[in-house]
């Protein structure tokens, strides 16, 4: 099946794959762009996960100030200075700063949540009277769900991405890894809001 060169280029841009891979994906999807994009995203995310173990010590610190009332500093790392200087990488860091300003996360990832905080929320959920009448395995699942829900909006990588709510920030990060070909890490952030103490 013939596919348009515009679609091939667009798919290449969105996924960070080569032109041949983009063309093959479109042919395999019978020219259905959305289907091809979904397949390429899956492949790209798999490659991105393999890069996660590589050391990322280069990068940028980006800042964003919203209306003089909210300020954000974010450190985003990659493997090479070459990638750190690209417009795409700088834009990614800036979009993460916008996300932090807008959604006010507390942690970058679930691994950053202190164990005692998880335990506190878990114990709070366990003390709910309605759980006492439930079987132990069901009660455990309910508690796990409540703990996950409690931290869902507090963890940056788990938040819905503000520029495209069909994906999480974590998925956006993996797409960026696929595009750059390097491990990319959101190392840390600091958000300051006028008149609000930490």
C-alpha cells in the first residue's frame, strides 16, 4: 500500500524513529496513521526502558515564573552535552517546569515518597470502619487502591501531562528518551509560591 511522505515524516518526528521504520509502520497499519503511531510508541517506549540504566550527568536547569506568584526550577539530565544543547531537550525541560508550576507535585517518582509517609497513609486507610466487614484480601486491595489514589497527583511522573492528557508525564518522558536516543532523567524540582510556606 502507498503511504504519503508527509505521514512518514510526521510519524518520524513524533516517535524519533528512522524514515524506513516510520514507512514500514504505516504500511503495516494499512496507512492508518493513528494505528501506526500507537505501534511505534510501544516500540519506542520499550527501547526507552532499556536506556534507563545508563548514567545521565549532563543536562539543563530550567526556570519558569508564572505571573510573579509561582516560580519553578527544574533539573533535567541526559547523557551528553550534545543532547543537552538541543532545542528539543531544552523544550522538554521547560515543559516539565510548566507542569510543576501548574500541577504542584511533591515527588518526582514513587521511589521518592518516604516509606513512613506511605505507611501513615496506609494505616489511615486501614483504620476505616467499613473495611472491618470485608474479607482480608478484598480489604488489602481496597487499601492499596486508596494509597495509590492518595499519591497519584502528588507524583510528577504519574500526573496527566498538561499539554496532552492522553498520556502521563512518565510516558512523555519515555517518548523524549526515544526521540533523543539517550537516557533522560527528571532529577529534581523546586516550586515556590508567593505567601505559601513549604
